[in-house]
C-alpha cells in the first residue's frame, strides 16, 4: 500500500488535473487547516500559470479540442487494486444491471463470481441466491441496497449501501464505505485482514466495524481486540472491545471509548463554557456541540470542515430538546446574516435533538439551512413556524425522525416547503411533515430521492413535487402515508407532481395516498416513468395524468379512471381503514387490502411486470432504508398501503 | 448599459481580469472549465454592473461573483467530479487577494529560476508547459513511467518554489 500523499504531491496532482476525489478531500482538509497552507497552494498556482504563459510555444487549445483530448485520455487515477481491476476486466459479471440509462444503477455489481470455494455474497434485500466469489472479486453496493459476505466458518461481513471493496478470501480491501464484521476465531498465522486506503486491520476473531471515505478510516470494536497499522508511517495500535480509533493522515493514532466524541465536546448554554453558539472556537472534524436544555434566542451561521467519518455534530443535551428561537429577527441572508435559525455550510454535519422556531424574513428563512454541504444527517429535530422548514443544498442529505410543521409565509405563496432538498442523494425517513402553510410538504431536486415510512399530511398546495434535470432522476417512495388537506385552494389539485423535462423513474411501493378532494390527481408524472405496486389510492378516482404509468395490484376507488398500464387492481367501497375520521389509516381486520400482495419485495414471485416494461426493469425489493426502519415485516403476503397489520 | 458605464466596466474588468483568472484557475484546474467559469463571471458582472457600489473595491465584488460561479459549477457538475467546498473557496479568495501585490515580483523571480533548470528537468517542463502534455503522455517520450514523471514534476515545482522564495527573501 502506498503512503499517504504529501501536500506537494497533492498540489502537483491538482495542477495537472489528476487529483481524484479522495486526494481532493485531503487537499481541502490540508488547505483549511492553516492559512499558510492556502498561501503555499496559491503561490504554486501562481507559478504554474506563469510557467504556462512564459513557456507556451503555441496558442492555447480551443475549448472543444481540449475537451476531446481529455476524453481520449480517460480516467487518470485508478481506484481499484490491481487484482480487483484484473478480475473486473476478465470476468465482469453484473447482477441486476439496469438495462436503460434512465433507470437507477444496479443494487450490486460483482466482478469475480465463481463456483470455487470462497465467501458467498448475498444481497440483503432480494431473493437472489448467494453467489461464491473468486479471489480478487470486486463488489460495489449501490445506494439504497445492502449485501452480506458469508464464510463457511460462520464469519459474516455486512456491507453498507455505497460500499466498494475487493474480496480475496479473508482479505478485504475496502475502498470506501462501511462494513460490520463478525469474525469467527481464525487459525494462528491466518488472520482475517481488512485494508483501507490508509490502514490495515488484523483480526483474529472478533466483532468490529470498519469504515473509510478513502482518506481516513474508523475502526470500532464490539468484541475482542484488533491490531491497526497506519499506512505510510507504519504506526501501530491495538483497539479493544468498546473502543474506537480514527486513522487520519498525520494525526495521533489513539483509541478512545466508542461512545466518546472523536473531537471536542463543546457545551453551550448559560453556565457552560460557551454561552452561545457565537462564542464557539473554530470547529474541527469530530467536534460535538451540545446545547443545554432551554431557549437559545438568536440565529447562527456555522462553517466547518467535518469529514464523512468525523462530522461536526450539533445536538441537544439529553432531556427536552433545546429550542433555538429566532423570533423578532430578520434572517435576510445578506452579508454575515444567516438565512436560517441554524445555517450550516460546507463539510459534513450531524444535527440531532433540537427544536427550532420562528425563522422569518417574509419569504424564505428556514429553520435549518444547509449550504453546499458534502454530507448531512438531521435527526430528531422539531421545526415549526418558519418561512421554510428545512432548506438543504448539498451532495448527500439524510433527514430522519424529524417533525416539521406549520411553516410557510404568505410572502412566498406556493413556494414554501416544509422540506426542500437539492442534492445528489437524499433520504427522508420516518418524518412527520404536516400542516404546511402556503406551499407543499416536500420539494426535491435530487438525482436520487428515497422517501421511506414518512407521514406527509395536509399541505396547503400539494404534497410532493419532484423537479427533474439533466441527470436522470430516481425517486423511490415506499411505505409513506400521504394525506391531502381538505382546505386547499381550488386551483391546486396536484398530489405528487413531477416538473421539468428530465427523464428517470418514479417508483411507488406500498404507500397510502388519501385525497381530501375528488378532483385531486394523484400522479402528474411529467417525463418520469412510473411503477406503482401495492399502493392504496383513495378519495379521488383520478389516479394519473398521461404518461408512462404502470402498476400492479393497487387499491383504487370504485369508478376510478384506471391507467392503462395498471394490472390486477383491486377496488371496493372503501379500503377499510381502522378509523379514517381520527386519522388512523392502518387496516381493519376485514380490510380488502390485507394480505393481497404476494411478497411485493420479491424479484420473481408473481412476475408482476413483463420484461421490457418500466416495472420489469425495477427491482422488486424492500429498500434497505425501509427494512432498517422496521416499519413492516418481510412476510410472504403483504398488505397494500403503508401499514403492515399482519 | 450606457456607453460611459460600458467603458468603466471594461476598464475595471481589464484590471481585475488577471487576478480573477488566477483565482478561478486555482479552484478549477481544467483550462476549458476555468474558461467557462471566467466567461460566466464576466457575463454576470456585466449584467449586474448597475448594482456595483463604486465606493467598494471592484476586485472584491468580482471575486465574490467568481466564487459563486465556481460553486455553481461544482454543484452542477458534482456528480462528475469533486470541487472545493464553499468554506475553502472563501478562504482561498481572501488569501488570493492578499497575494496579488507579490505577483509581479514573483513572476520575475520565477523567470530567473527557470534559467537554472537544465537537462531532463528542462525537457520535462517543455513537454508539460510548451506542449501542454499530461504526465502519462510525457512518460513514453522521456522513457519514464507516468509515476516517475509525476514525482519529477512535483520535485521541480517544489525546487522552483524554494528558489523563488530565496530570491525574494521570503517576502511572499
């Protein structure tokens, strides 16, 4: 394994346009660590440009020519090991590969499947049989999916979505992502080895988690002990049960209690080291900012460079969530004034257990605003009485178990949202978005959106809007209860609205969609191809506007206009909710929607969609996010709609 | 835009251009992409020139517009390639402005230092900067591996930096 790159190498690679993502992250971390680093970098840029000007013997290339040349040059930095790459080139087996560019990527790509002895790879969200892997097999787990490696000695390694690794028996090389290993006792001299780009973990029999973002790595041990060796300086450390170690470039190599912060614990509130968030020092990766219970008046804008593995955390102390109240402030976003009660910029963040209220500027002040973040996880937050609830722009955003309600302002009629997300990937799970004033519950401008097990209730002007763009859009709605308001403006009959000319797929599995007005149209699909399975649509017979809409075994009201692509739909006088008047949309024992879908998550059962159709291209799987939410069991026969009642 | 404003904008932009171009190049190493960002910056400045407050430095305003153009490009192309984050772009913009006073002296010192580069080093710089070749295309011409070319380029740049600092007496 090569040593970690030094700053001069990173700068030089950057100047030559050869820096890969991991190198870029390392360069940025180095730059933000010290003003002198920024000057060193910029002087190198200055020299580089001066040499280009003084030495250039011919006119600069035209833009078109330069682009063509770059295309011919192709990839410059390989991310796979030699063995993995060779295996990928030689064998190249892909499981469940999407056959069209408009469809989402595969759950799992495997290069190097084999009938020979070796660990077996099983996807965790389908019935596809496990397959043996040969030495050097390269495995990529797609977003929203999961997989497990099963060894004959009982060892197992669970792979998170988005992980990439190569597998040679008991030697795993994790390029990026996270794995959880439970390793049976290994014979002396034959350890189980997990390598990341900057660390090697040697295991003799234990239970541990290993994660890497390609620059730094985290090792957390649940049982037993492991040896960790850092690449480059060969520094070694033993990590025991209940301990965790972060392996960084040049940082101290130490282990600490797994439940302690990777950085500093900074307490904020009256009588604490910091009275307000404004008094905090510059935040570093792994820092945890803990607000004490009570009301914190004001609004704050924080910029920090947390990493994927060591995000900066802003959380409420145990007990009642502290309230950030921005009442009386005009959060204009001008200059240093934030446009939110809590505005977080850049890097990776985690926000937990906070209440936020009264963020206003008459148009678009948010409770929480994320600006150009690399990654953010918001959980257990309650936001109310703001112009906007959560306004997120970034690469990867996850929002879980949050309650956002009563937001909106007349100054932005139709443009207020409880949740607005502009990201590469967004996951919204287990949230309550409700009573949105003057706008919709959720607007997404994401290449990939997963809405799982949410309650989306009573927005003034439509429930969900999905904006498409140049990149194909994948939107997956699964296990959600979506209920429209009875008090909507007459001119708004949209429920799920797709805007824009972009292509892609909208998949609805097991949602309960309730319209309070018979004129409402549930699906306005735009150019997205829609596959809807096992959903309940009630309150309106207008299921979908024109478009490529397919469905299998959905419940529709009697007399509904059934889309031509719907098969085996079910209808009755009512879907049989327990107590609709009281907002209980679970299914009564005699509901006709009970046990009507034979394992809607299965790849092959019931063959609901013919090959070549939209549904035929989609995975029949339980999204990993829904599976983890535990909101419904995986049973042989499932109920229609968002609730599984046995 | 009135002719007088047009003339004033042209004058201000001409003065600011080298500095803005350098800043954009620092954040966007691909030349054609940097050209696109620079062009977008100029168009935005021209379109919004009526909003410019002449009591404030034009270059600071232009740098802010360039930073937003870079970040917008990063967002629009985020799935294709990583770029600097907003905090990094802000920090580099501030540092870049601080360095502008030394730019001319540094350029002269670099020219002196380049005279001291001969042999294989000179060949390498010629292929990289005169021919605009990437390391993997330089490698076969010099009978080296691409990795060796990258290492040699890195050392050459570090050596030139040290030479310039010595000539300038560490003033940068």
